[in-house]
C-alpha cells in the first residue's frame, strides 16, 4: 500500500485551529473561553490517558537516575545556548523517555545515551524551531561525544520508527493558556502566569517523580504555583483548579503542587545574613602635660612678642 506525503506527515502537523493562532489579542480571550476550546481540552484529556502507562517510572528501563539527569541537563544547556523554546526542551525529554519505554538500548550509559539525546533534540528542534542548527553545531555545551551527521540521522530514523512517527505529543504547554485564563479571565496577568509556569516545568523535567503525573495535572499545578507569586491570586487553591475542566483529579493536582512548591523553595537562593560595616571611630589624641606646657609656652612667647612689637609701635608713634 502506498502512502502519500500528506499521510506520512499528518502527525507532524500542528493540530490547532489557524483562527486561534492568527487572531488578535482581544479575540484570543474569546477563543480560549469558547465552547470549542472546552471541547478541545476535553479531547486532549482523553487522548493523554493513552500515554498514562508511559509516564510511570516503573515502566522505564532501569536507567540510572544520575545518567538521565545528566542527559537532561545537557539538553537544557543547549536549549539555553540557542534560545530554543521551552517546548523544544520538553519534547526532547518526552521523546527520550518514550523511546526508552518502547526500545531497549544495549547500553544505558556512555555514547548510546548521548547519541539518543542528540537525535531527540534534533527532532524536537525541527518540530518547533524556525531555525535549526546543523547536527554538528547542535553538539555544544560540553558534549562528551561528537557524532557524525550520518550516525545522528540513522538514530533519528530509529527514534521515529520506535515512536511510530508520533512526534506531536501532548504536553503541559497545551493547557497553560487555558488554565491561566481560568484564573485571570481579563487576561491581564496571563502572560506572567504562562511564562512562570514554563520555567517551573523545565525545572521539573529532570525529576523522575514527575513522570507519574499527567500533562494536564502538571499544567494545573504549575499555574497554581505561578499564581501563588501574585498577591491578587494567592487565594486560588486546588479546589478552584478542580473546576477548570473535567478530568482533573484534586488529589493528584494537590500532590504535584506540593512537590513543586517544595522544589521552588529548595531552589530559591538563600538570603545571606546582613553584615553591618565596621565603623572606624576616630578619637582625638590626648594632650600630654609636656605638650600642654609647650603649647602654653609658645602661646606666651607669641603674646610677649606681640606686646614688644606693640610697645615699639607706641614709641615710634610718640617719637
């Protein structure tokens, strides 16, 4: 059976409505609060249940946590180096984890893991970035192994086959704008809420504990954490989030939110104790008796000299 190009790349195309993408700022609020969007969110929630087993830590190969964390740390470095979107880094980790779920590598450290990281990052960048560096230029920020382009391309094809060409993965980013508008229907603070939530999401991808949470749960928890930083919305609780859409489980959102708040607190730089500058107090030197007598003697001599001069002046004036 022959496949057309459109069939092959149907999963690589963005599924959002173009009206949402190209609408103006004011229309955005209407679009995200329309019944169609509510229905789209419900469909996403239903679809993400298909991948629920993949996100379970017990379903992954016995990869060392430190090896995974090291790979993700390198991915985040390259993301910052090239100013890639946060979604690019998240998708890279998503492909990385899904590949290890479906496929067993002969060696779970060293060059195979590095090659997988490069291939997943390249695929994610091609999905999300308008400009993608060459495969050689992508291997920056202390890459332990440098691979030829043809080897990376072969790994990319293996990843695509293992993932069944399904690169359009559901992520927490799909829900952020929708949940932000649930908190702030006016749209005044939605930019801050989504931006802060993206930062929190990237800070959690290295933690295997978050693999058990669904994307919608992570999105709700990160938006709640972002809202906590704004005094106007600090009253928003998990009970409010439960009403944002059907399918959000309060206990799961609460557990994820508490985990995030603990991480945010631990990663927050500790304030250094204030050290008052030591003031140097200058004291007048004490005057000794000898200095005092010397001073008085010189003063007396000046007076006597002045008196003599004055007497001479009187004599001269009388003469």
